[in-house]
């Protein structure tokens, strides 16, 4: 392997404002996906400014209650950092209602 596959990668996401295209309760889930393997043993995540990485491959935001379609909402715990080991990984954001996966459009500012 050569190039990026030989490096430990760190990604930081900070979602300041969020808006969903329907009313209801939603959260944002960021998840690391490896299309070549089911081994996520080296993936770590840190929430907020704590700097403490834990072994996990996903992070979720607090639940947002979308009351108006044209309003943006602030996320209090908006910073997420992923530490990826050497190998091939990609990040996939998903919009989730409280219990199950939905296919809603996300708007970020």
C-alpha cells in the first residue's frame, strides 16, 4: 500500500446549525464505514472538546425537535473527532429520527 492508506487519519466535524426537511425529532449520526472489512477495532471517536478518544465507530448528536421547516437549530455538543487507523475507511452521515433510519435531506450552515 502507498499513499493515504499508510497514514493514521484524524477527522473533525463541527455542526453549528442544522435543519431537516420535515417536522419531528431528529438526530445526526456520523459513522465510519469500511467497505473492505468488518474490522473496526482501531477506530476511535471523541465527543466535544474532551479530547478523550474511545473505541467506537459512530457518534450521534443530541435530539433536535424540528418545529418549523425554515428554522435552523443549534447543536450544543456539535464537535466530533474520528481517529482512523491505517487502511481504507470512509465516513457516512445519516439523518435519523429518534428510533429508525429515514431518508431526509440535511441542510448545514
